[in-house]
C-alpha cells in the first residue's frame, strides 16, 4: 500500500478536497505544448533570411542563364 499522506481523511470527499488543496499549493507543471512568441519570431527571421539567400542565388547571372536554358529547351521540345 502506497502512503500518500491522505489516509487521515476518511471520506472520499475529504480526500478529494485535500488533494485539490495540495495541488493548489505546489506549482502546476504542464508539458511544453508549443512555441512561445520569441520562438515564432526567431523562426520568421530565419525563414526570411533563407528566402533572401535563395532569391540572391536564383537571380545570380549563372543560375539565371541556366534556368533560361532549361525553359527554352522545355518550350522547344517536340511532343
């Protein structure tokens, strides 16, 4: 039998009341359910930085030329 300290209370109602009182006294811990505002902000900053980097790579001269070549080949292909 596990001793919880509530054995001195006789009825079920008294035990539940005592358990609720103890739970109010100690801080309630809950699982981390998601991100906080600062984590969302850091995620947005990282996403914007990645988008800027990707935009600069795609609009660079060599990549732009390669993409145009691919589009020209695709449009001139016979079906």
